[in-house]
């Protein structure tokens, strides 16, 4: 499934995109579903996963178009991650 197919906004398509991902990516997606926007550090704290695993999970979620990232205005060194709702 391509990223453009996921961006149609249908939750079933988002679930289809996540289905084949590792459990860590599924957990990160679920945490982002309940928390609007989080940094990688916050994701690691919420999921109790190691930071390296969170980085890998976020990368996989970005590759399938489920997660969007942007820069933090309060600290430009940090990236903020949100679940793609488009």
C-alpha cells in the first residue's frame, strides 16, 4: 500500500498499512492515536521501548505514510510526531 492510499483518511486503510509492521510500530501508532503529538523521547517514555526501537518504529510508520513529523518550535533539535489524519 502506498503512502497516497493511506492519506485518504479511512481508518481501515490506516489499519491495513499498519498490519504488516512490527509490534513496536503498532504500539507507537496506538500511543500517537491517544496522544496528539509527541517527541521520540516522549514516545519512548509512554511505550517503555528503548529509544532505538522507537526511532525504527517511527521510521517504518513514516515510510507507509501513517505518521507525519515536524520540527518543534520550542526546541528545533526535536521532531514532533503525529498520526496522519488526512
